[in-house]
């Protein structure tokens, strides 16, 4: 699609000559008699991508308009061709410093005008491709990092590591996954696992939690990270119960039901970016280890939580004492089973 061309010239004859030349080549044009009018038209018409601007005009002259466009037209790149009878090097330098991309000397030659216009179109095409690639890169970055962390990284923060005094961690793991994986076709494994993880992600989004990573069939979710929140324990409890409920309904129609274990722990957590060429946002500390051990110790389709999580949830949540457990690498822990949400 050809760009719309803005022609700015206070001389109606010169303006019409330029308009006729570019219109014959299939371009849409917008005409302005002054720098002030040109700026108003540019702000109102997002399709304007090329501007022919006369140097000498009453009021806002060409270089001033050019500088204003480059400084303030943030929604797009406008390719500017300055038109002038000036030909001295110092004038050329002044125009380039104002932001002009190219020049035409009066009287304008038709062939030269069209050649420079097409060169400008190529530049705009390259600019669009670069913008699209940047957007793809940003989207990819947001797929692997939380938005606030990605923003910090793009802003130049070289080393990202934060301590959170209180956050909650949820581990989810599929019972018998390795055996099932070995006995199933790779495509079937990936399709079913992708469907299951999409269900997890839906609950994570609904309750404002953060997926940290998945390793095989294991899923690690956090709340209160990277943005602290007072209700991080209840947010993860909602996530776990939501997944548990949806899987129970889904299993009614499955030949081989999903069997899943859950573990939630609450406490201090360190989080940050690790890796060089392949970045990842990860969490560390005793709280993470405790959640992992709770998940490993949980009966099938049960949610085990530690004492810190139980305390933060409060009495309105339906929890059953599960006794004291000696968790590997953690020690003796008072453990609870999460049964239902607040008010149930």
C-alpha cells in the first residue's frame, strides 16, 4: 500500500506541480499551505508517511516543522524530503540536523523526485520490518519473563535479583507421567500436555499468579512475585483448587484420568534472571524447596500446604490437619490438606 504524501508549500503553483507529479504515480496527497497547518494535518491523518516540505515559508519554516515532526510524531516514522533553492553545504547540514531524510533542489526534476520518493518508500518498508521484528522479540520476551521484569531488562538493568520477604510457591506434578510418556506416541504426549498446561495457565491468569517454569510434567507457579501482594497465599490456593476442580470434571470423560499432586509453601523467596544467552526467571530458597517436597509427599489429587500458608489463609478456608511430616532436605513440618475455598 502506497503511503499518503503530505505536500507543504506556501506557493500554490509549486504545490500543485508536486501534487500532479505524485498523483499521476498513484499516490494520495494532502496539501498544506503552512507549517502550522501541516502539523495539524499530520496529527489527524495517521496514513501520512512521507512529507515534501518547502524550506522557506512564513511562520513555521521547513526546518522548524521538520524538527517538530521528528521530535513529536512518536506514532510513526515520517520520511521527510526538504525542497529548497538552497544548495550550499551549510544549508544541507542544517536541514539534515533538523531531521530531513533527503533533499530536492528547485526547480524540481520529475525523474529525480520519483527516484527519491521510491528510495523513501524502501526506507519506510525497512523501518516497518524492523518494527515488526522488535514486536516479535518483545512478544517472545514476554513469553519467558514477567512483564515488569522484561521492562527492567529492556531498560538496561543488567543484573536482576530481588528478595521477597513473603511469597507463595505452588508445585504441580503428574503422577505416573514417565510411564505414560514411554508408552505413548510423542505427538499424543505433547498435545495432551499442551492442553493440560493451557488449563493451568488459564487459572494462573484468572488469579493473577505467575508461571515460573515447567520441567517435563512439573509446573512451578508463584504469587507475590515479581509484584508483591498481600493475598499471595489465597491467590495460589484459588489456582490449585481451580485446577483440581476442572481436572475432576475433565476426568469424567477421559479413558486415562489425569492424576496430579500439589504442594504450596509460603515464606521468603529470592527471584531473578539467570543465564546468559538463554535467559530464565527463576525462584530460589527454602520456601521453594518446601513446596516441592510437599508436592512429592502429597497423595494423588490432594493439595498439601505448609503451616505458613495455613496461617495466611485464615480460618475461613477449609483445611484439614495432615499431621507432622519429615520432608527430605527440610525436616519435620506441620502439614495441612487444602480442601475448599474461603466460605466453604
